[in-house]
C-alpha cells in the first residue's frame, strides 16, 4: 500500500508548474517496482496534460499505457479518457503511430486513439 506521505508528494508534483516535476515523476515514480506507485504517478502525469508529461505515459515502453501491469495500463487509459481536452494526446498518438519503431507501442497508441474517437 502506498503511504500518505508518498501520495502527498505525487500530488504536489502533479500540481507543480515546474518542468522538473515531470522528470521527478518519470524517474522516481514510473521506475518504481511498486505497481501502485506507478499507477498514481501515471495518473499524475496525465492530469498535468502537457506535451512532456503525456509523452512519458504514451510513448515510453514499460510506462503508462505500455506498462506491463494491466492495472497500471488500464488506470492510465481511463485517466486519459477522462481528460476534457485530448488535443495534445491525439497529436502524440498520431506521431507515435506514424513514427515510433516499437510495434507494441504503436499498437497501443492505435488502440487508445480508437477508444478516444468512439
């Protein structure tokens, strides 16, 4: 179980406008061996809804929608689907589909884009 202290840190980083907060979430949260930490970190990155934060959860192998844990991946997808403004998500997904060399990442991007467009 994730501690309240760690949840508070993730929440503060989510709300921070400092670009470095994305790097901290990426390096410490998405690399965690704990599924729950990765899940909450991915959600925080999605809620930031910036190009850099969304790239972490959309195009990096083993992170966000590409996480090996189905709970983390689905949680990230649900958070993305809940976004009011998905403009940046669609841009990144299009670039991923057209330019990424990792087939599994491209396929996940295709599937997510189809879900968004439903």
